[in-house]
C-alpha cells in the first residue's frame, strides 16, 4: 500500500477515534497519530534528501485525473524539520493541555485540528498540482485557525484568530491569481507549467508573476509589511501551538518562496535585490519591536519576524549568486537560509514551550510582573538561556552555524568585485550586525527580568518546576541545538542536497567541503570550551566542598528595603533604546494624573504599537467604517423596508441583463450606420 494512502488512513481514523475516547486519552491518540505520520513521512523524505526522489500520481477525480506527488530534496528538508517540531509540539502539548482536561469538546477539536494540520503540511510539501495545493493550503489555514482560538471565550483570542484567517485568505487569493495566470496560458495545473510559461515570456513578466506569488507566501511567512497577523496569533494560541506556528507553519511561506524561485525562470538579480531589501527591513523592524514588548509570547512573535528576515537575506543572497553565476554565493545563501529555517524551528519552539511553562506556573505572560524564577524553576531557566543564546547566534549553538554561512557568503560577495551588488551586500551585512546586537539586548532584558532578581509582583506561592514529561521534549530540542552547533558537518552536508537544486551543477559540491573544514575547527573549539568550562566547575566544586557556606542578605548600601520597585523593569531596561527609536514607534501611555498636595498612588503603563499596522491597516479600516456608516439608515429594523430592498434587488436582476443587451444592440446598430 502506498505510504501516502497510509498517512491519509491514519489521519482519518485517529480523528474519528478522538470523538470516542475519554478526555484523558485524547492526547495519547493525537500523539500516536503524529508519531505514525512522522515515521511514514520520514520514509519518503530521508531517501529523497539523500538522492532518491519520490514521485507518484494520485487519482483526483473526474476533473483532475492525476495529481502529481513529488518529493525532491527541498520538500524532504522541510518535511523532516516540520516533523521534528510537530513531534516535540505534541509531546509538550499532551502535558500542557492537562490544565484544560474538563473541556472535552474543546480538546477533541484541538487535537483533531493538530492531526489534520500536520497532514495538511505534509501534503503541501508533496503535492505538485496548483489546484490540489490550494485545497490542502485551505485545510492548513482552517485547522491553524481552530488551533489558535482554543480559548475562544476570550475576545482577544477570537480577534486574533479572525485576523489570522482573513490574512490567510488574502494570501490564498494572491496564490490563486498566480496559478490562474499560469493556467490561462498553459492550460495546466502542474507546477512544471510555471517553468514552461516563464521560459517563453520576458523577464519583466516573470518578475510580475514572482511578485504575485511572493506576496502570497510573504503573508504566511511574516515579512514586513505583511506581518501584522503574527504578533496577535502567537500570544493567544496555546504554547505548543505557538511553537509549531513559529517553528514550521510560517516556514510554509519560506518553502513557497523557494519553490517558486526553483520554478520561475527570470531575472534572478532583480528578484535577489528585491528579497534582500525586504528581508533587511523585516529583520531590523522585527527585532526593534521585539525589544519594547512586555508580553513574553508577543516578544517571541516579533523575533519570529526578525528571523524570517535573516532567512530572507540568505534567499536574496542565493538569488544574486545565481544571477552572478557565483556558486559559492548561491550555496551560502540558499544553504544558510534553509539551515536557519531548521535552527529557528528548534530554538524558537523551545522558547515558546518555556514561555508556556512560565505561564502555567505564574498565570501571567507580563514580563514586568515576573522575576526571580531561577530559584523556583532552575531547569526552565537553563533551557530558556540555551535557546536565547542560540537565537542570538552565539557559538557553540546552532544559530551561529547558519548565520555564519550567510555572513561568509555576504563577505565573499563584497570581495567579488561587482560594484552594483557590493552596495546591497554591505547593507545586508550591516543589517545582520544590527539584528544580532539588538537580539542580544532583547534577550538580556527578557532573561534578566524574568529569571533574575526578585519577583516584581505578587506571584502564586506554589510555583514549581515543570514535571519531567513536560521537560522531556525541551531536552530533545536542546540535544539538536547542541549537536548542530558542535558537530555541524553532517547537517551542512545534508543542506547541500536541496541547495544543488537551485544551481543545477555538481560544482557546488566542492563548497560544502570548504565549509565543513571551517565548521570542524569551530566544532572542536566549541567542544574544547565546553570541556574546559565543565572542568573548571568540577575543580571549583572540589575546592569549595569542605568550605562552610553561609547565606546572608546582600549589602543594601545603607538603605535596606524589600520594595521590588527598586529593581530594573523591562521598560526601564530598554528605555534609552526606546527613546532612540521613538520616531518609528507608537507608544500608548496610560497613567493617572497627579492631583493635590498629597497625591494618591498613581499607576502608569506604556504599550508599544506597530506604527506600520496603524498606517496600513487601522487607518484604511477607519475610513472604510466611516464610509459604510453612511449607509446605516438602510438597516433600520422596519420589515417593510427589507421587503422593498428585496423587490428592488429582484427588479434589478431581471432588468439589468435586458438593459445591457439593449445597449450592446444599439452600439452594433450605430457601428453599421
């Protein structure tokens, strides 16, 4: 039996079984289904990544007789990284959702949506027919929406879910326009028709088609200015859903862009410059907004936008490398982008899982209300710190490897002697430097305020570390983070396989060897650093073991107080930076006025708001509401008016075709005269 058929059967049976089992068993049904589908999809992906591409036809009914199913190294790479995050997500989520064990119907819908969402993503990576892709993309969008609105009794959650659903369908609309465009000239829904069509038209037409698809996939990925749904959907969804959304669902947009670049034949230089500029803006803008956030998950959501910018810089570099016929740049760009896609799915999902653990322990996501959690949740503290160091691109963690690849390609581009491209390469290097520096500032703030010091607000007394089953998937992710960071040779060699698809030449195979030699030195250095650190800690433990340890309060400099207000807050920590970037921020401040000789206690809050969202979405919506408001008189609650509207509508439906036909008849008579 075909593996694809097996995946479909497992998905259907497990979804039906969820309606029959008890609440305590629903998570295990979902876990079993995901594990089976991960194994089955890996049977396809692993051979395809090594070199044995998978191809099969699926009967699609009377309209679409054969739907081509293909898995090349690009699809295989994304399937495998998706499977890792979806698997850790359900392992974590099965424990996380125990807090909602009394919501039977909600849990059934949630886990069914999770299984169907996994199936939809597998299908997106396999299907090579545009109509079939739109169908499974719609399934992915709807199931993601249902996952987001799990706590649908909250108004903010519903708003975030509807916002996501609307923008997802705008994405589908642009995708549909692109596929219809190609089909109208080729008569085919096969992906290969895009290559056939763009090979016969001018580069300008190919670029316009590319822009149509880019907008569609950029909305899903979260490129600026198409990012506005992302900071709302991530914070409101359950933690494991946020991890999967940031780790793999938004990467569907990255896959779409890479797939289109693989299919479209056109001016790669123009496409590369365009992607590079958009990506630098996305990365810098995302990290700027992340720094000023007070909600942990919203902060992480903006960092997803930042990392999408880094991935986009790699894709832009790869396109320019193709345009310059420079295989070194192509590999560094595409290879670095795909490797960072994997790395980001690992450390960002880990950060969201840690945020979920913090939320269930403290019942808040507000950074300003936290503090001192290192004493109560030491393992979560270490896990969060490792993920934070990885996302900042520091060795010996995985984020350093992918960013090093992209950096090395950009520096090689500067040295290539192409003056027109050098300006863009230098801009991208400066952008990456700014992104990296600001990311370190942001996570210094987040880690310091959340875990260090004393609690800044009264927290529950029973805060304790998460249970082992909740920590287990986090340690799996840490293992991958360390393995890629310390022994990157294997993963760099694997990522060269999909990179080969873009160059079409075997000469690119010499490039991974050069990179692997560099990474071997980095890996050896990282291992040496870790071993030295462990040895120093061991020696310290031996030396200090006989010593008597005494604990006493910290010297208060002559002024002893227990007030947590004397500590840094998240807002005060980044206040100098916020003042520096105030022209591009919109800060909404709420505070009481100081009145009287002896004023009462006042309360002050600042809430950052995305100025691009205010300009591009809020302002047009305000004018639209104002325009529609002029027609409120039509909805006056009187039945006779509604009957009149119906009669007018029927009259217009009958008379308009007659009037149009008469007009055309008169025009024809005039032409004859």
